[in-house]
């Protein structure tokens, strides 16, 4: 019973991490794909890049940077 509970908690944790880090991974990968793609694929990558930017909570990022600097 406890093993099953740990596995389920692990899945929930990994899903949460994937949800939080996916915009950052997209921001890291999309510019490289923009350089190597052409025409329609470039437009798709550009849209994907802009959607990733809109999903990031910049207030949280600025708060973290402010805490680190001061």
C-alpha cells in the first residue's frame, strides 16, 4: 500500500515539475529550431516561442532575482 502511494506521489511531483519547467525548456529549444527551420515550420516555432513566453510567471522570476540580489 505505501509503495503504491509513493509511486503516485512521485508521478504527481514529476507532472508538477514538467508543468513548471516546460516553458523554460521551450525557450531554450525554440531559438535553435528557428535558426534551422524554414517557412511554415519557422512560423510554428515562432508561435510556440511566444506561447512559452506568455506562460512564464515573470513576477515570480523578478521576486527571486530581487531576493538573490538584496
